[in-house]
């Protein structure tokens, strides 16, 4: 069970590293109808996109650009921080059998919360099916 906590923390570390290495956010699309570029925090510097030779948007779908902009580094860093706080609030400890035990007798409920947090990484090759809620 402790392996899931280590796995989740490692994934959050990777998310944080990627967000910190990216162009600063918040990101925004230049326009939501037929977006052609995603701009960084200054609103002018392109993070992604632009037209290929002035002919077409580099995004296959408008929704792709909007999705990318909505998941900018600012949002990812906030999400990582919130998940780390949730893990800390759970105050998980494990007994000799490897079962979760927490203050107040809510060990299983807290464990379910951690398993749900890790679910977004279920496609990672190190994710174990036994962790699935």
C-alpha cells in the first residue's frame, strides 16, 4: 500500500517538473473559434500553434487548442499542490499487515481518496490494478 503513495508522489513530482519547465502561464488561445495559437502569460508570446505557411491552423480541432490552454502550468501546479495537501491530510500510516491506518479510524476512507487521486495515472506502466478503486 505504501507503494501507491510513493507512486503518486513520483507522478506529482513529474507533473510539477514538466509544468515548471514549460512557458509560464496562464495560457490562452488567441480565439476560441478557429484558434490558431496559444499564448503565454504576456498574451503575445506564442506557446504553441500559429499557421503553417498562413494556410491552416496547426490544431486538428479547435477543442484541442482550448484543452491545451486550459491545462497550463499554473493550473497543473495548483493541482499538484492540492493533491499533495490531500495526501498530507490523510496522514496515512500502515500497520504490520500493510493495511492503512489513520487517525480517527477513517483509514479505509482516506485510502480510497488516495486511490482516487492516483486513478488519473492509471495508464502509467507502473500503475497496479490492485490500486484501482
